């Protein structure tokens, strides 16, 4: 049975933000550096737009549902609205209308410290739909640095976990336990009016994102280093650089890798397991910590985020069996053996994409710049030339091309972050940006509890007979 992956749609844009964000229509209208002020201004307009849109087109049919879709992981069912990004099968992800190469040209970088995009700027774009100025991205850095402290009970819990508990389980449990800090849960318990929900979800989202690097660094240092406390947040450093330093990596190029990594893994429209789960759990008005930890549990599945770990496990097995230099024929046989033993080739295929993932290409470009002669990079490039033809020959996978996870591990290995079981935690830190940006808008638009209709097979047979 395939995994759940319905299609998400962006709403029609307002006049102010129309032009579908092609390069000629770059949107950066606002000057405020306060994201909450921006939202307070924007939300009433967007609410009005949605009400009018639904009034006019609420009964308009936008698609059909087949029996195969119902048994087949809801693939292709148009069933969600997600504002932050849209995934085109041929072209890949567009964050609020902007492709990754367009973002690379438009969004703020760390200035003198590096050329890669700041995830803070991408977050501003995801939330607002506008390309931020440097001052707006820097304001997010400032906010997150201020909100980063983690309560002692969570630190103690992490320190008490056994070393055989997977880093993703630790990460998810720590995020759940952080809900002691939830401003939304507190306000709800005190009877806050529903029109104010988004304000508390915003506060929790900003706190949660700010705290994730510290949680992730504690897990890393406990499992793979001496268990010492991560260094303190430095207000002069950006989110990624602080994270890199807390992990114990001082190389400026590693901070660059983190900036790129944390930007490109952030969002992939609304139907993927981690985003959809966060949205679903949030629809029950579970607070952002509970909602996102549920999403993290989905990300921990090998068909979703854990694929980045799986790729490295698979590559390590390949190197152990075949040695250093491998011929195309040896690779060909190894890949076929993987398929014949009933396993997937990790890092290849996708539920929506039908071309090479631009996030793969972006990481390949980073590798060409920073590690062009790395043997593992060369192996990954060699595999890229061989796997698609084999998957096509096998004739099952609808997309034979690599996804984001085929390339991330090789970059981390190069910088000596070799603990592959940890890789999905990095994905999780980044995924919070998209999930939280969407959750703020879910509550701002008053989206209700999610409850699709399900059938049993006899019921479905009756329905079909009609
Ligand atoms: N290797 C071998 N077989 C594959 C394959 C791959 N990389 N990708 C798809 N297939 C198989 C499926 O298992 C399925 O087989 P079945 O008919 O026996 O069940 C068949 O091809 C049809 O699958 P599909 O419609 O092309 O894919 P899907 O939408 O059901 O699943 C995905 C998508 C990503 C789960 C699948 O391509 C896969 O398992 N890839 C490997 C794992 C991976 O890289 N996951 C990460 C995805 C990105 C992410 O979320 N981080």
C-alpha cells in the first residue's frame, strides 16, 4: 500500500500579491520587520478573500476521486489547501511561487559570512508570501536567538534517555514535552476567542523553531560526543551558525551547509506525511508542539524523511561489499540485487515529482563547489547515471529520478558528521519552518477539524454499484 500523499493547493492570490510570483513580479511590499505585525495586517484581508472565494465557488467541483485513489494512499486527490508552497511534478518545489534557483537570487544571505540563503529569510517568505529584506530576515534571527532557551525538564529527560533510543524518537519526545511552554494551550484553557488563535500559534511556532536546534544539539552531543552541554546561543550568529556551533562544528563551510540544508528541506506543499500530519493534528486544536511532534513521527518513516539515513546505510553496505572503486557493471548488479530482494532504492522515486528533485540539484551544486573530488560524492554521481535506467527497466516506480535524500548524506559525511542515524533530525529541524508557517495560516483562516469520509470495502462496492 502506498503512503498518503494528497495534493495541496494554494488559494488564489490577492491583487496585492498576484502575478504568480514569477521573476517579473517579485513581491516585497512591506517594510515592517515585525512578522506578527505583518500578519495582524494581512490576515483580515486574506480571511475576506477566502470568504468571498468560497461564496462564489464553494460548490464548484475541482476533481474526481476513483476507487484506486482511495486504496492508493489518496494519491492525486485534491483535498487540501496549503499556502506556503506548491510542488510541480516536472519543475519541483516553488516556495510561495519562487523556485529554488529564484530564491537563491532573491532571498537574503548571511552577508559577509557566506553565500547560502538564510532559512530565516525563507521562513519570512513562507509566512508572508513576500521576499524579505535583509533587515526582515535579520529580525527573525534576532527573535529566534531570543526564544531559544529550553526548560530543564526537557533537558533532563533527554539526558536520561538510553543511547539505543533512536535520535528521531528522542527528538519527537522532547518536542512533545516542550508543550509545557505552549502559550496556545494556556490561552485555550483560559477561554481565548477563536479569532485570536493564530496569535498564540504564532508565538508557539516562533518559540518551537527557536528551540529545535538546541534540542537537536543536546541529542547529538549525548549520543555521539561527550554529553557536554551545547555552547550558548550567540546573538551575533544566525540560526544555522548557532546550530552548527552547538553541534560542535566550527568550520564556516559547515555553517554554509546548514544554511542551505535547513532552507531546502523546509517545505514541500501540504500533502507529504510530515506536513499533512502536523496540519491534521493541529486541526484538532492540539497545540503546535503536539502537532509538530506528530509530524516528526511521520518524518521518521523510511519512505519519508528517514530515507536520508537509509541512503547512507545502503551506500555503506555497497562500499563494504564492492570496495572503493566500483565499475558501472558492479553498481548495476548491486542495484538489481536490492530490487530483487524486495527493497526500494532509497533516495529515488517520489509520490509527486516526475523529474530530478531540484533539491538534489542544489545539493549537487554545493558538492561541486565544496567537495568536487570527494570519493563518496563521485559514487553518488555515478549511481545517478545508473539507477534511473534500472528503475525504468523494472517498470514499477512512476518516478525513476533522485529525490532530496539521495544527496544530503554525502555532504554531511564530508564534514565528518558521520552518524547517519542522526540525519533525519536535521531534516526535522528544517521541516518545522514549513509546518509552522502553514499552521499559523490554518488557524488564521479558521480551518476546521479535518474529517474525511472513509468506507469499508462492502460499502465501497455498494457505492460503485450505484
Ligand atoms: N525503488 C524501488 N521501487 C520503487 C521505488 C524505488 N526508489 N520508488 C517506487 N518504487 C515502487 C513502489 O514501491 C511501488 O511498488 P509496488 O507496486 O510493488 O508497491 C511502485 O514502484 C509504484 O510506486 P510509485 O507510485 O512510483 O511511488 P509511491 O508514490 O507509492 O511512493 C516513494 C513514493 C517516495 C515512497 C517511493 O518512490 C519510494 O519508496 N522511494 C524510496 C524511498 C525514498 O527515497 N523516500 C524519500 C522520498 C522523499 C521524502 O519524502 N523525503
